[in-house]
C-alpha cells in the first residue's frame, strides 16, 4: 500500500528565513500531490497542487517541487513570518482513486 | 459561499453510548469524505461517498462505525457502543467532480469518550 512520510515532525526557524518541508512517498506513482495547512482546532486548508509533469509550482511566497524519480516533494516558504506557524500536510490520491492519503504533517514554528 | 459545516463541534459521551456526527458539505459537491485525527496522528481516511453511495468504506475501523448520506448532501457518521479509543477529531471534507480538485474540510467534531 502507499506510504507517505513527512520527515520532520517539527521545524523551528527564524522569521525571514526559508522553511523547507519534505514529503516522501513509496509504492505508488501519483498523478499529482497536494499540500495543506492546518491550524490548531481547524480543518486543513488547501494550499497548492502539483502534477507529475510539473517540476515546480509557485504561489506568492510558497514553492512546491515534485521529483517523481526520488518520489519526493519539497515545500518551501520564503521570507517566513510568525503567521506561517502551522502544521503542513502533504497528500496524494490512493491507487483506487477514492481518497486522499495524508502524511502526519510537519509543525512549523517561526519565531520573531 | 458557505463552507463545510460540522456539528456538534464538541461531543462528550460515556463509554457504551451511541453518537451521531453530522456533516453539511458545500452545495453541489458530489464527493464527501470522513477522516479521523487522533492526538499526534495524521488524518486517517474512514469513508468516501459519491452522491449517496459509498464506493470506499475500507477505512471504517470496526462494524461499530457506519455512515450514510442522503439527498446527495448531508452525511451522518454513527459510532455505536463508543469506546475510549474512539476519542478523536472527526473531520468531514467535500469536493467537486473535477479531477484533482482539492478537499474542503470542516473544522471537525471533537469526540471525547469518558
């Protein structure tokens, strides 16, 4: 079955630095991968989607890469701010195409 | 427009009681999902609805768990004879039919079984 791993449970960085979060997957070749943000007490909120034929996707200060050879996606937040502090989840569709499977998430803390 | 709405937001129940959790998806979204999130754990898929049918209910942890959807809209997740290990946040999400479309989540129901 598919497996998704987000390497770091927690990441602490200084304001203004770039945060880089990693998502690795096994046993599957997904057509796309999604990233979500989750704040305490709230449901996840969609941020970005990247398709298998896209190497990179950007949205404002966010950048996502997708390496289908390494089976890895990197999520970058540039010029990070304390308001970026949250848990970030990567997700990909299961082989049956019936659900998104999520990683456990990386909790980012940006200190001023 | 309105997002996904879940009720109640919090539910405390005694072990052995039955509970019903409700989800109102975004209007027009045909796909609906239930997930469970335990403390320190990731999102665990429970069940997927397309319209009123459930093509994938493989994530339901036991036969104490069931779900239904009526009118292609509201869904109810029922847990019978609750156990302490059922304590978690139950999240509902919906999405439209377009391929690759993102999930829109509600804020969940926090269930505590005492």
